[in-house]
């Protein structure tokens, strides 16, 4: 009881804030308030037939993928952008893990768990990893692995060049920026396996395309992709 009272007192002085809307969290809420959990712009693309999935169509003729999945719609200056900012730039890796667990549980309930053998996050270059302290895609992968009950490997792929940011590049520039920077560290870990490649945001898909191509070239049986959010093109 004393511990609970102390926690309540600390909460009054230093309230925990929802990482999406910045409003104070109440007892029982972690990272996201109940309102944001209800109102986040979910895509529900995993419930659509493949031919109706808008992000799947982005890869047609570029990379053969089985599933194209994304949890949320990216809206500028909205809740999702706040979450991604906290995840990538404010040290809140738990945001990625929590969102991964939520989405993984949804995908498991929808029957996707048997479609993947291994979850592989898009890697950061070692220099960027050292600077940030963690890989935001790996945090999301960890959560997905828990929700889907599928193993994850943060070392299956390696980024062998420290590329410039993709933020202000068009699709052709993005593809040129990442086309040859990913390689499979240990082909034996991916040969014959159905790989789910995950990242934080899908825009043009160039990074995920490059990762998927490297995995298929190394002998993966098939590739799917999943992200926390997807941006409209």
C-alpha cells in the first residue's frame, strides 16, 4: 500500500504521458492512453485479399512478397508521427516493442503465425546503432515475435554501408541509396525459411525491397514485410 501511495504521489509530480497525444496516463495504462488505443489510424490491411492490399501493390513487379502488412497509417503531425518520433529519437524503444506485441497478437488471431518461420528487422549500420543505442526496427520485431510466437533474429541481415537518410529522397534515389547495402550474414539461418522483414515506416518500400532481395538471393523460401506504419505516396 505504501508503495502504491508513493507511486501515486510521484505520478502527481511527474505524470507519465501518453506517447501519442501527450496527455497524462492513468493507472493501468502504459505508453498509450485508452483513447489513443481506440482512435489510432489502424490499417487492417491484413484482413484484405492480397489483390486489394494497397501496400502489397507497391511491390508488384519489384519483389515477390507473400504478405504486405502495416499496423498504422502515418499521418503528419498526428499521433502516429508522435509515436515514431519517441521511438526513433527520444530513446523510447519500449514503444516499438509494445506496438509489436499488440500487432503480433492481432496477426496471430488472424492466423498469420503459421506463415512465418523467422522475423528479421531491417538492420542499422553499426555506427548509427552505437549512436542511437538500439535499433527501432528490432524493438518492433521483438514485440511481433512475442505476439506471433515466432522467433526473431537481429543478426540475419547486415548493413554494410552507412547510407544517407532516406527522408528527402524520391523513389529512384532511395533505391540507389540502399540497393547494395544489405547482405545475409549467415545464409544457413535463412535458407528455405519464410521470412517476415520488419521496419518502422514504409514509404516507397525501397529499403524493404533491398532487404527482401538479399534474403531471397541467399536462399529464403519467401519474404513478407511488416511495418509499424505506412505513409501515403
